[in-house]
């Protein structure tokens, strides 16, 4: 038997992201294009020369640790939300967060690479990463090898359909105030998040129930109506 059964990896960076809790994060990258995040490289990898040449690519593979569920057990069969929580599949046939090695893999649009007060950052667009996510590797996305146009998509052949999203007059005003203060298009971010219907399968039928999703320094209150999602109001969180 091989002696190579256990390996130790070191974290190369930490993601700082608009998503302050798991609830609301899209199930894959690229679905919420307005979401912003940046990876801060940590010592001894916090050097610009480790990234030299990466700026030639539009997208990168990011490997990370599902650190927020590291203490929860994995199961051989899981219920993908995509199947309405009704059907079980083998864990390795899914992108479930609870897996024997809790490693996530996302292809993400690359933004600016820069140094700020001796720290090295990589801007990301449309990431599906929780704030504080430990990053274990970054690689360039190679379209000729990584994109397979006729590949079969199993139980998830295309993105899920999105819901209509309406803003209450109060939420609308709060988004405008937020934009004026922080120069962030929070309304588009909220719309893109809520239109994915982030509710877990067991709550999917529930109408008019208030949900809260934490992004940046606000908690967005929203609920599902019969044929659309409604953004109710925004609450500022203590940071
Ligand atoms: N694209 C990745 C993959 O396929 O490995 C992640 C897919 S996973 C289904 C996406 C979910 O991971 C998000 O909805 C979010 O709730 C969760 N997530 C993101 N960062 C996490 C973290 N650091 N710890 C635990 N869960 C996380």
C-alpha cells in the first residue's frame, strides 16, 4: 500500500468577499456577476512575483477550503438542491460542500492584481466564496483544455431559471442611499443574489416568510411571493 495517504497543504491566501454568511451565496461562480471579492496572499507567498504572467488570463481556477463546514460530517449520498432535495446522489457526483476533503473549486473572472501597503491582492468578479475562505491554490484557466463545449452536464445541464425580483419603495430608497454613500451598486448585487432563490429545498414552498442575507455590512430582508421575490428592507449590521 502506498504510504502517500495523508498530505498537508498550506494556505496561500484568504478571500475577502461581499458574502458574510453562507446563505445567499450562489451555488456556482459567475451567476452573480456583481459580487466582488479579493484574495490576499499570505506569507511567504505574499509576493507579486508568484503571480507574474497571471494577468494575461481572463479567468483563474481557485481551490479553497470549505472552512465554514469543516467540523460537519460528510455523507456518501447527498441531496443536491438542484434536484429539489428529493433525490440522493453520490457525494462525488455533486459539488456538495460536505465532502471527505472539504475542498472547493471555482473558475473565476480575474480582476486587478496589485500591492497595497506591502500586501498583495487579486481582485475577483462573480466569486462564490464566503468571506474569510482559505485559499490553497490558484491556476490559470486554459480555454483550450478546460472548456469542453459538448460536455454532458448530468443533473445540472444549464443554470437554474431565475425569479423576478421586485424592490419595495423603502428598499429601493435604501439601495440608492447605500450607493451614494459607498459607491456600490448594491441593488444589482441583491437582485442577482435573490433571483437565484437561495432558499434551501425544505423552505422552497414557503411564501411570505422573511429571510435575511448578509452582504457587505448590511442584512437584506426579502421574501418569496407567489410569482416573484420581494426585497423588503435593508438593515445595517455592526461590523
Ligand atoms: N464552486 C465550488 C465547487 O464547485 O467546489 C463551490 C460549490 S458549493 C455548491 C457553493 C456553496 O459553497 C455556496 O453556496 C456557499 O454556501 C458555500 N461556500 C462558499 N465558501 C464556503 C466556505 N468557505 N465554507 C463553507 N461553505 C462555503
